[in-house]
């Protein structure tokens, strides 16, 4: 009888939280796509500032502006201390207001669970949790100092966080199952240890001196050929041991401490992920503060979901769909390349709010088949129609049917230029495509007047032989026939090309590069709009001064356009 009652209770709970899944991930070629309401979806997002969703009035004021800015998704904090201000008493007023305003302003929502850790610290844990440090213990430094960081080794800490997270997820499942407004969940925020690379509490030290879990050792052995290079080198430095404690397997240094700590953070997060999956099954991710500027673990948030720790996180938290970088440092193209891996799709949940974010969005969609981008403190941006991000998001919304159609098929390139990186040469079969920053044109005085160049960039999409789409801002593209000599030079210099047959690699096909005296000309350049079905709608012809009488395709800095280019051959 007891079994029957239990079964009925479980069935009742399952029925209560059953819903038609409105968002998921799917593979297309080499790309991973986010699918929302049955269609591939690009996140043209913005993340609210940390305190900008902490009162109803701010939410009501900000969300209409986000719609005017052209966003389709807003990333919103969910604060544990405001959701459970008294232990066991829950308040979902802010969550409900976010959902209401998002629907009113045609926005999807990605919630950020500011639970036990936010930027390493436990600053959004409720006061009743913080005060009861005996029940909910802290992490400790090597010198024995307690930190304002709750311990990942405490079951009581997990149970408190998980209870609140579970109640909140259940509320979302009930409030959103018909609408599907919530498309992703971020679990915690920028997890990582500070001051030291690992926790030195008694429980942590006991785990550190214990054998590396067999689960992780088996993963390393099974995936040895595809491990991140840094992980492979670290393991190899001790002879690829198959068992032992953490120092025996990985050596005695800060980076071993970091691997150990990453494992336990990942295991903690995995349990929360399983809670989420059982209630409201949308894609889940974790975000990482970067290990930049030459800092060591503990100087940066050690053990977070960083690229060099991807194997630890994949094994320890298989319920997490992707590791996502928060980007505030220079070297944008280098950082994104670290996170677009064969086993990790690219999503940028935070980037410093700037006028360059628009062309960077074009770049990551074209070059890395990204899921999306989200400037931080988005409410501080301009909603003027001519603002760079507003223009870029408007064009990317138009382009979404085409970008998602061709993702993962090897026919798109992302372009991004500044004063240091002014040019990129692409070899496509028998064509050399030279792409440059708009300010490199010799008659443009801004190229030499000492001003800082705004970044220029966009997407180059091959629709068919001798037919391309060029979209973005601040770029110039030239097309020429590739001679045998040029093809050899390109291969030597490492210049890149479109993939052949969608295999996801850049190749120079020398056997196709036969000049035979032929020349390439620009037949037509048309400014177009992309219709909902992906077809092109004509706006105007640009075959005069705008393309320098057929010499190049150009979109000036300050403008954002989609151009349809047709080439022809002549002798």
C-alpha cells in the first residue's frame, strides 16, 4: 500500500511539471544550435547589471528599452537571498515580474541562478545562511583564514542551495510551461576559489589526500586522444598514472590544486543540474571568469569552468551543456577560439558593453557558429536607432534564417578588423577574397589622422559559386582569380579558405586553381533585406561609387548593411 501511495505521489509530481519542451540543443554539421519553439535561434542578448532586477520598478522600466534596442533575449539574475529571505519562506515576485515583462516586450529569458556562489563569493546567499557558519561552513585559506565562500565539501551547503533552487525551478515550470519564455538556465555565477587555488578546510584536505575518483581516471584514459592539451600535458608529466591521490597523478603545484577543486565544484553543480533536468528540462550552462593577465590560480577564480579545465567539468558535470566565457579583456578573437572547441559550442553570456559588440556578434556567428552574445549591464546602452549594437542586432535578426540554415556547413566566415589586424585573405576554390577594414581605403582620412579605429567586421557567406552575401559594418571585400603562384603562396602563409564539402576544415585546393587567363569581375552589388523564409528582398543597386566602379564591395563604418554580390568571369 505504501508503494502504491508513493507511486501515485510521484506520478502526480511528474504530471504537475510535465511540459512541451520549448528549447533544446541540436547538431547541424559541425555546429551546435539552440532550438526555440521548433526553430534554430541566435541569442541577440544582453545581461542586466547585478542589481538591475532586484526591484519590480526597475524591471518595468528597463524591459521596454531592451525591446527598443532590438534584443531577443535578456539574461536576468535570480537572487537566492531575495527568493528565500527567511529559511523555508519563498518569494517569487521578481521572477514573475521578469516573465511578465519579457512576454510583454517579446523577449526570451535566460535566468542566472545567483545561489551559493556569485563571482566566487557567497554574497547572494541569504543572511540566515551566512550567519550560521557552523552548519554552513566556509572555505579556508592555507593559513587557516575563513573566507566568505561557502564550502563545496559541505552537504548542508548543498542541501540549502538545492532546496531553494528546486523550489524556484518548480515555480518556473508552473509559470512558464505554456509560454516557454525561459530558454536556458545558468547555474551559479563565475564559480572559483580566490586567495588560494583550493579550499584548505579539514574536509577539503581529506578529499585532496584521497585517491582521484575512479570515474575521473577512467574518463582520462578513455578520452586520452581528445583531452585539452594542458590537461594531457599535466597528466603526462607524472607518467599518465592510472591511480593515486591528486598530487601523485598530477604533481604538486597550484594547477593540481585547481584540478582537484574544479572536480568538486563540478560535482556540486552536477547535482543542481540533475535537479533542474528533473523539473524543467532546458539547456544549462556555467560561466567562467577568465584566467587572464598572467595571473595564477587563486589570483583569478581558480577551478571555474575554464577552457583548460573542460575535461574536469565534462566528466564531473555531464548535465551541463556548455562552458561559457565572460570576456572583459583584450584579445577577443583569441579568447573566443579557446571556447569554440569540438566538444563545446560558443556562447558569450557576458562581454564588456561597447560599440564594438555589434561587429563582434557578426564575427562569432560567422566564424564560430556561436549560439549567441550578451553585453553586460545592457540597460546602460543606447536605444537610438543608429547606435552600433541596435543596428547590428536589427540586421542579425534579419539574417537569422540564413545564418542558422548554413551553420556547420563550412560556407561562412566571420570577419573582424582593427588597427592591429587590418586584413584577412580567404581562398575559395579559384578565388582570392581579400577582406580589410574600411579605414584601409587610401582616400579615407580617418586611416591616418591618429584616431582610434572602431572595429569593423561582419559575415561572408557563400551562397553558390560566384555568389556571396556580405553583411556587417566597416569592411571592404575584393575578389580576384587565384593563380597557381598565389595559391602556393597562400598555403605557405597559412591563409585560409572555405571548407570543402562541409568537412569543417579550411583547405586550399591547388588542383582547382587554374587561372588560364580568366579574370573575375563584380557583376552586381545589391543592398538587400532577408525575409522570414530566408529569401532576399531587393532594396537598391550599388554598382557605382559605392563599389568603386566594380573594384570592391564596401560597407562603411557607422553603417550596417546586407549586400548580395554576384561575380562574373571574363578574359
